[in-house]
C-alpha cells in the first residue's frame, strides 16, 4: 500500500514535503478536472452545496479550470455511474462526501469496488479516530471503524479536523479494474479513447464537512495537483472588489483602457452582486504577472475609492483593518438586521480591539430604554424613519462610548410595509465626530438576504466616511 501520511498522523507536519516521491510529469497546456458531489441531502435541497463554488475558486486560483460538476444521491448506481463517466473524460476527479460512518456513506466502498481495490484496515487511521473520541471523553461507536478502511494503493490524506481521512487513487488505464459483478476487466473503450492524453488519472475523495475538506485540499490536493499536473504556462489572477457602481458601468469605464492588454492575453471577467461588482483580471504565460499588474494599475486609477478590497477580502475585514489603523472604535445599534451587522464585524480576527459592543433593539421600548430614542420622535415619524435612525446612532455612540456608531432600522417583511414605506425600506445612520448622516435604502429581498445586504451597506457607508472624510 502506498501511504501519504505525516508522522504523527494528522499532526503539524502535514505539509507538502510529505508528498510521495514521484517522477515529475511533463507540463500541460490543459487539465480536465471534474467534481463529483455526493449526498442525497443535496438533491433534496436540505443542504447548500458550497463545495462547488469553493473548489472551483481554489482550483482557478491555482490555474486550473473545472470542466464539469455533477451532484448525485447516495446510491450505488448513481455514484458508480458518475465516476465511470467522469473517468472517460477527466484527468482528475474530485469526489466529496460519503466517507462517514453511517449506512448512507457509500463513496469509499463503491469506488473501491468499481476500481477493483480491496479495502484494508489501516491501524494508524483507526488509532487517530480512537484518539479523537478519547480527547473528548466520548466512547467510540463501532460504526466509526469503517472510516479506517482504505482501498489498496490509495494515498491516505490526514484529517486533523475530523475522523474520515481523504483518499487519493491513481487509476492506470492499462491496469484494469472490477465492475459490479466483481470480475476483472479492462477499462471500457470510452476511457481508453478519452480526450485525456495521460496514461493515468487521479481520483481524490474528500470528506463532506467544509471545515475538514478545505484544509485537506490546501495541504494535500493542491500540491498533488501541481506535482502530477504541472501547467506549462504560469497563471496569474487578481480580483478587484468594487462597490456602488453597476456591472455595466464598470465595464464601460475600464474595457477600452484595457483593450491593448486584452489583445496581449489579458482575460477580464465580471461578477455582480447587489451593490458590488468583482473585476477579475487574469493571464497565462511568461508575461502574465506583468500583464495583470499593468491592468490592475489601470483599473485602480479609474475606479479609485470604489475598490474596497482584493481577491477573497471581505468588507468587514477591510473595516476592522481601517479602524485598527486609525485607532478608532465602532459600536452598532440594530433593529431589523437582528445582530447581523455585529456578527459580520466580530467574524474578523482582532475585532475585539475595535468593537466594544452593540445593541439589538427590536422593539420601540428597547430603542427608548437603551438608546434614548424619544417617544415624540417615534410618534411623529415611526420606528422606520430617518429621525429614529439618527437618534439610534447617536444614542449607541453615547451609551457605549465609541468613535463611530452605525444604526439600522427597517422593514424586513414579508409583512409590515406601507405605500410610503414598502417592505425592504431601511434607514442606516452613521454617527461620529463629523456629526450624523442617514441614508435610505430599498432592499426588497427575503429576510436573510435583506439582513446581509443591509449590514453590508452599513459597513460600506462607514468605509467611505473613513477613507474620504
């Protein structure tokens, strides 16, 4: 058995240097990669499939583009059929889910059966599982032992964040495998005649939970990919994240100035979300870094302060960094967002240095008691109004003692709207040494989206004030 495992299993030394020694593959112009997400819960809509987006993004950052994505239920026929079909096209198949200890976790067993690989108990993996349960003072269920079964010849990908190891199997087209009747057979002609020019393919199985899958991909699959499928041309990608300008207007502003670079290999992409547009600049080849660097400088000059971050950078991270850099603090007062704004800020490591706290004042009584909103203001203007947002922001800043205060009051729906203030109406107040300003927004979305977008708008309001006082 070929085993790729740090010592101790899953410890701190799980680094790229543990990749087994292999002959470096010739460099490739293109690698055909397919994703296979297993899980009946995905087909029923009970769980959001975040693996597709995350894996595609990580792979594209490395210069690889996913050519196909498939999701199938936890049934033998569907999983084996999807794997067999993927093997007819792809150089690399990444399967997610189905490595757990329950009866519907079938991926490992079915793929081993399809490839004619016997499952053998891996004592090191079993010991790791036992130690995880012991560390939590929990008895280990007998069912968990199945996670220590490893297909012959598979690389074991350590999982310090869970009990299921990942698995990576090289599939040689001339080696044959077993099909469902258990008989040895040569690969189907569809695989022998596949578009791939490689004589072997890789099939990687990753656990379903994102907190286990993501570090495993970064620590093991990414270096394996670079070793087995090195790209001939370097790939460089940079994303500039903008706000307050429509997608069509962003393109109108930057497309013509980037024409010359586009003719030399620059690829420009746009991804729009409410109030935000990502501009993706990428290129491949020896001059990729130079081309992308020049393009980035042009876009920065044109869009200026409308660029709030880069690559995967979120707005809340930018806000915490700005506050820390200027030695300022922020407090919040929320009504219709119910703590979403505070949640976003406190998701950033180091937020405690700049965020003393916040208040969720959902009722009028709470607004009066904790923020000092006046009875006459509520009576004259209503809870969802510019005047109340102003008093909420000023009250939060006074009560909690901060440099800035953001306040939100609005109608999340689906009920409660009027002709003058329909569902989706929201007022955002920002108080500081400069005084208090209030903006009215209209976010006619379902409640979850309403909360997230409104909280984002509040943070963007603060960002603009901090960079352009």
